[in-house]
C-alpha cells in the first residue's frame, strides 16, 4: 500500500509520499515513491506513485529516458514537454505503454495492473498545475474547489483534509495538514510507513523549494504526532456527554416492536417498523409444531 | 454503503448505525439497520447490518421467525438461544441459509453476496458479548484489547476510535466517541447518512437502556459536529509550522539526481537513488536521433 497526497494552494504545491512497499505483510521494503524533475528556471515537476511497484518504476524510467510516441515513433521525455498538460498526457502514454507490454502476463499471474500517479509542477511561462493519472492513462486536474488529490490508502487521511485545507491556505500550513493526514494513515494502515518524502514547489519559482525526507524519530514530525493525538483527546473530552441517557422512559416499555425508534417524522417511522422483537413463547411453540413432521 | 460501530466497555455496549441505503448514487433510501431484541430481565440483543439489504433483512426475519437447524429440522430463533455464543452461531447459520437460496442467482446477476453484522448483548446469567459476523457465517468476538468492531465504511471513522476508546471508557463517553466516528464517516462518504440509530445496553441490566434515533438537525449531534470541526481546526493551527523551510540550501543545487533526498542513513540513501532528473538537452537530442529512421 501507499499514501501520497498533493495539495495545490495559491502559493504552490506540497506533495508528500510514504516509502513503504509490501508484497504481503511478510515482505515489507522501503522505496522512494516521490520523484522530482527539475531544470531550475525552466521547469519543475513532482511525480508520486501508488500501486504495483514494477509498473510505477517502469513509468518513471520511461518518462526519464523517453516514451515512444505511437504516431511518429519519436521518443519524448518529461524534459521535452512544452506544457504541464502535455506532460500529464505523456505520463498517461507511459502508463499505456507499460500496460501493453506487461498487463496480460501480470493478469495471467493474477496480479492487477494497478497504478496511479500524482503529477504536479510548472513550466516556464505556464500555470502551476496538479494532476492525478489513473491506470488507464486518463487523468483529472485539481481545482480550487477541492485543492488536494490523493492516491493509495486515501480514506484515513481524508477527514482532516476535507476540514482544514483551502486554496487560500498558507503553503507550509498545507504541508502541516498534509503531514497530519499522513500521520492518521500511518497510524491505521501498517502498509503505509516512514520515512516520508516531502516536496514543496512554490508558484513561479521554477525550482524545488524543499526536498526533504522525514526519518523515524525526526523531532518535528514526532512532536506533530504527539500534539495531534493530545488535541484529539482533549477535543472529544471537551464535548459534553450525550443528553439522551436522561430520557430512558421514552423507550423503557415499548409494547410494539422495539426496532421502531420513537416516531419523529412520518416518513421514517414506516421504514423503521421492520422487525419483531423476541418474547413470544406461544408463537414459538406453534412454529416449531408446524414444522415438525 | 453503511457505517455501524459497536463499542464494548466495562459498563456495557454502545451500538450505532446509519440508515442510508443506496443502489447507485441515484437511488438512495432510508432503512433501519440496527435491530433490537429484548425480553426484559431475560435477554437483550442488538444486531446491526451492512451489505446487501435483501440479504440482511432476510437474515433478520429468519432470526425472528426461526432458522431451520439442518441436523434436526427444528426451527430456532434468537429468542431461543441459551447463550450469546449460540446466538452468534445462529446468526451465522441464518447467513448460510440465505447464501444457499440466494447467492447463485445473485452472482448470475453480478451481485455480490455481501453482508456482515455486529451482534451484541447479554442473556440472563451470562456475559455481555459483542461479535462481528461475516458473509461466510463465521465470526470474531470483541475483546478488551481493541474494544470496538465496525462494519461497512469503516476507515474514515477509525482514527478517533483508535485514539480515544478504551475498555475502561465511560459508557456514554463511548457513545460520544462513536458519534464522532460516525460524523467523520458521514462527512466523507455520501453513502452513509442520517438519521442515526443508537442503542445502549448496560451490563447486567438485561434491557435496552437507550433506543434513540438522531434526526437531521438534532441539537446535540449538530453541536457535537460543530465542536469537533472547530477543535480539529484549532488543533492543527496550534501545531507549529514545519521548520524544514529554513534549510532550502540543502537541496537548492544538487548535482546528482534530485530524487535522492539528503542522505540521512546509509540504508535509505541507496533506495532513494532511483531516478534521473531532467536537464540533459544533449543526451535528449542524441536519443531522438538514434530512434528516428
């Protein structure tokens, strides 16, 4: 498994990725999944991968050495792409190229052709853009409405992103939220693990502003994890207890099926009347008699 | 989709379930998934279901009207089970009974036989127990190490449970945490929705202590959602910004492949050296020439 998340805010892109790969729980390794391409002043790109490692590594190598364009037979690299859109198309083409050579025999071995990418960056004179590329080579682009994209084990880390990230968020606040999101994921899924790779690309800088690896025990991330855990504990303690306990009389002696909660709206009251309760010994005996020969 | 969660603490069981069912995003309905069985002073049981609604409803009806025991031909209901373990076995048998009649034709219609249950309660003179029953009719039991079980869309709501619930938690604190877990799930998955059904079973009370339905807009749950969101925002704001920005020099002019993060341990430095960067125009031209006919 993998967790990578890219956030696009007004000031730039923050992309992070874990480094754990696994073939079963008994075969765990560390591989970098966040790849950076930089030609300072001209272009800067970050590519994060999830899915089958052989597929994602081959895609990355093709993008570096050249993907054959079917129409012309020409090879093109990420370094040649004139726009981020064409670069994203090239990533898609690389995925399709690997699919054609590898997918059938992988399927024969009952291995899914499963890969996805986050791909963000900027080319001189063009916009900063962030894409997510699927296993079929098609892709979507991040917009200001939901300024993040995730690949891999996305669910555990999504609630904090949904609540805290906005397009107007500060670039390093976005990094902080991204790390909280990673912490939630690492905590709940063993297949996502340290170290964590970080890339920060500031809009119009046309260079990697930050290329950093957080190792286990790194002080800032350790502190972030402890603060976040403590804050969650305090947050739920600060919420008052449910008041429902104070009205047990409402439900203490319900004569009809107790699956029906106290009716509150007509529409739902009907749907709730589904199930008989226990405690009908006479009917029980009757049923058994009817069934016995 | 569905989200149901049962928590077993020293003082009792809290079980909650959403009520949204969907066949595609364009066909959403409200159905109760939390079913209660009660014979005050003798037995009390809560059964929450996830998966295919026709399967779960048929299982619930069989448990109420009687499941045929293959060995004897006799019918047995939840009301007849002498222990919670035998009751859980009966739920499993009901699942297998429906599997035998329905699974093949469901498969022919490309519908998975997908169902799971949380089943908790107590019978006079016996322990309070909480089980999760799978689609094959097998089951596991909740223990004090991890005092909760989830079915359905379990990931979004798991981080708060992992952090906050303990076997020694107060019964209504467990309900509060369960509701926070439900809130995270509802927020991130449209297929999980209000109203929310709640059951509280206090140990040795042998009766339902609380049977309650939270409707949309209900004041306590609305307040809980707002407080939780505000607390999360405050929590991430209170965490200091990442200090990594202050050392851009480390990475500003890396001559070797920039996929390699600054080496920190020997073991990881090798794994990180995977990918060439852009910016080799001479080599690029050469590659293209070699490939052109």
